[in-house]
C-alpha cells in the first residue's frame, strides 16, 4: 500500500513580540515532486490579520502570496496547493507577545 509522504520543513516554537514579523521559512524551498504545503500552527494569541503568508514563485522574483489569519487558542491546519518551483513563509504576530508552534511540511505528489 502506497502512502503519501510528508517531508518536514520546519517544526519548532518561535517567540514573537507584539506586532513582530519574522521569516519562518526564509530561504526558498524547492518544491519539485511535491503537490501540497501542509501547515499546522498553534498560538495562544492571534496573528495580525493575514499574518501568516505563504510566498510561492516559479522564478524567485515574482511571488504569489496566500495569506491566512491565526486565531488565538485554536489550531490552524491548512493545505495549500504547490505553485512550482519554490516557497517561503512569514508570520506577523498580533498585538500581544506570544510563542507560536509551527509545523510546515511538503506532501509528495
């Protein structure tokens, strides 16, 4: 039986000050052979509106951005279709300092 593989890209907790923005995956990760970006994120404080951004690009110059908002005290589980050939992720925190737990994976085609 064949199982879809998940490749871990980033799994860690990151501390944020109020309104702070950081690259979570800051180098463009190549997506060849993968069909989905899978995200599992938890924060006890909300992100900024559209604070989680998945940046994808075919050429490393022009970026398509998918933006999501993380709600305090809930787990955000999301799957985003891959736009070949690379991606990176940024997170902007909301008004209160917090630590955010990230799980970022690539799912094989």
